[in-house]
C-alpha cells in the first residue's frame, strides 16, 4: 500500500495517488477508495486494476486537511493503508480508519 502526494502550485489542491498492491489482494476483482472526501460513498471512487493485479486511484483533495478513508475490496472486505499518515478509531466498534493529511 502506498500514498503519493503532490501539491499543486496553481491552486490549493493535493493530488493523492492511492495504491493497493496485487499480492496483498490476489483474488480481488474490484476495489474502491472510500472516505470523508466522498461522503463514504462506496461507489464514488472505483480504483483502476493494473496488469500486475494492483489497484490505483488518484484524487484531487483540498490542501491543509485531514481525511479519513479505507479501501473496500469486492464490496465486502475493508482494508486500511499501511502508509497512512495516522489512524483514527471509528465510532463503530474497534475498527480504525486510515488518515491522509494533505
């Protein structure tokens, strides 16, 4: 898993590329990036499956903010990002969300 950030100089946007490695989810057919930036809409940001089996998505996020997020694999399996800036406990039991700081 990885997060790559690029701040734009022309506007207050941070391009964040999220990547899930294929070896971590070898049987996955689809993956979505779900979080505060899309009101936790599980279908808003599908990730693109690459030839090596990994999934990637690049989102334009507002600079200077923190966003909680998770990956949803095949609409059933939630995963956090090991490269997240930090983690935040969810209000739903003992789960945690990944946090990206832009």
